[in-house]
C-alpha cells in the first residue's frame, strides 16, 4: 500500500493534505519533491487505533463525564452542513445522519 502514497500526493491540489493511517503499510517509495510535495502539499501520519483503543477511550470518557455537542444533519443536507462549518455556525461536531 505504500506505493499508493506518491500517486495520491501527485493527485493533491495546492495545499492539499494526505493523511496516512495504515496499520500495515509497505515502504513508501522515494518521493520526487517537484511531483509529490511542491505547491505546499502535506503528508501526515496519524495514529492508527484499534477497536480496543476505541472501547477504552469511550469507557474513560464516560467515567470522566465528558459530554459532546452535536449538530445533526440529514445526509441530503451535507452541503448545508459544510457551509455552516465554513461559516462557524456549527457548535460541537456536525454529524451526517443517513436515511
């Protein structure tokens, strides 16, 4: 899967970000600065969590009494949700509800 990284980077627009979150990833081939990173493209790695990590996180959040705020949107209203996010009108997390 590491061989997909240069392909994805090359397809990014200016200032685009590629987040690599593979638990099992083959080596990434050498990158060419001009083709893959120029125009402020970003390559980020993110922590890959397991299902057990998620379960532990939710258990800890419940013990701490953490409350979340969501703004639900029907999936058909996704463009409105994005506009609200961009305009700062969403409090908490915007959540798309399918169906």
